[in-house]
C-alpha cells in the first residue's frame, strides 16, 4: 500500500479489531500521502488484510527482534494497534518507544456508544490522561463543550459477523501460523458454543431479569456490573486474578458493612459467554454470607436506567461507571480507570462506600469529559459501514495532527517524565 513518492510518515499496523476498519484506515492514510505496512500474525489477520501485508509465522521468542528489524528496514515512524496489552503488542510497543516512534492505540470507547478510544502510547491503565482535578479544570477552560450529536448507526449483527469470520480463519489458518496463540483467555471454539447457548436461553433470561426488576422496584440498592475475566481490564488493570475473585471481594464487604436495608444487584456482562452460572454462584455465596435475601442477579435490563435508580455503583474499572457518573450517582472503582479522579469517584474504601458514598462533583466531571473527548476519544464505531467511515475520518485527523522527528519524540518523552504535572499526562502523584 505505498505510493511512488517518498512519504514523511510511515505507519505500521499490527493487530486490529475483527473486520475492515484497519485496512480501510490504512488506505485513507495512503491517500493522504503516507506509507503503510501491515504485519499479519494469524489467519484472522490475513483474512481481514489479505493484500500487501507481511506474514509473521515464527515463534513468539523471535517476534521482538523481527519487529525491531522491520521498523528499521522500512523507516517506520508510527505504529498502530488495537489494545496495548496483547503479548505481541506489549513487546512491539516497548521497542517502538525505544526507537522514538509514535504509538497509536485504539480500543473500545471510554464513553459508549458513538465513540472509540484513540490515545498515544497507551490506554486504560496505561493512559497518560491526567487524574489531577486542578490540571483537569485548568485544561477544560480552553476546550469546547462535548457536542450533542445524533447516534452512530450500529448493528450487533455486523460485529458478530466480522468476529465470526475473523476467528473462523484464525482456526483455519493454524497451518500457516503454527506458533500463533490468541490473546483471548478462552478458546475460540468454546466461545462459539457459549454464544449458541446464550442465544438459546435469551427468552428465559429476559423473563428472569424482569422478575428481579419488579421485585426491587423502589428499593435501596447498589449496582455491581460484572466484567469479563478475559478482558485486560481485569487481567492487567485490576488487583483481581478473575472476575470471580472481584465478586467475592464485593460480596464479603457488602455482607459485613452494608446497611441492613440495602440490596446488591449484580448485573451480568452482556458479552459473557463463559460456562459459569453466575446466578447459582452468587446466590450460593450470598447464602453462605447470610445475605441471600439482599443479593440479586440479573442478566439483562437497561444499564442506564438501572444506574439512575441505584444508590451507587461498584465496579472494577468498567466503562459502565461513566453512565452512573453521567446521572450523578456515586461510583467506586476497585481497579485502575481513567475516570477514577478525586472529586469524581469515591476515594475511600469499599467498606465505607455502602454507608457514606461520595457524590461526584458535577463541574469537575463535566470538565473531565471535555478533556477526555479532546484527548482520548474519536467519533465513530465498528458496527456499520457508516460508523467505520466516520471513525476513519476522525482518526486520520488525530493521527496526522503531529509529526515530530524521532529525536524530538525522544526528547519530548524525557521532558514528560520530568514535568508531567504541567501537562495533561498523568503522574505518580496524581494517579491512584
């Protein structure tokens, strides 16, 4: 995907989300005069980007030096990835930073829907976004208000189709990529069976959810949205080895410290296709702790409505927290989240949260959203052709906004380490 003239920017794409987003983004960068390369690491990568790419078929132990040699041979200036915690990305991004390359990390949006995350150097727990209220308020003074725009067209069937064909070819392509290991914690075949079972039980789940919602209507309850154990938000950015461990931690605190009239509503993640029966597990633990009459499980329901009706939300680091903050509901974060800012989220212990939850400061949260949108979010999505077009247009503008030389980037990185509190990057003192 290269033109005849020598470009000033050379982008190397590694693994992206299933579907056409990365190849279409690469095509637009070429149209803007950039050089573009891609390294495929699996059959799914090759299916999504079949032409003009290089296949890496070697062992993981040889991958870092292969990557480093590739960026030198092709004068790469920028590296583009989807998620920064996959093993192949972790190794590559560390080397990219040693070479002074620009790193662009995409991820699901911190605020959803209609937005995707795009940050320099890292996302989630690796984000350089400020956590210092004074820095946030000062920066927000010069930023426009968050726009109110029509919703982006999205269809779950589009994401499901793209994911199916991507992982279908991961399996079929094992002969070509014999040493490839997926970053996903569960087996691809197992997840497929899990989705079939989930669809088969959809009607029963909806009935059970409605029965619980009718039961707790008007009650004083806290909301605890479950996350996916395989998600790097749990695996890399939390103190818990699994979501079950996090659930145990929350249940024990609730049993010992929550007011007698309070209830705990545990909402299952809509994309959880694991084989754990969360309802059975949670109720067994609640009975053991003596709070079975005050703990309920739900696999359904509208999250924004549940937030507005709750007394507070407990989450590890889910983006669900932003929905609660949006309606002024107290939130406590047990892991590392970009919105875990003093004055925005509860900064005390979970034990204290049940009785004395700290309300978010509206002005500070609005300022935080302005900084978040300006620094970390791009409008668009992956679930329709129009959403992808919007995402590409906004992403390209962000990615081409700066063009420092490698030497300048290295000096800037050093300067950030010395004076990070004077810019929008986070610091040890301002991160919790």
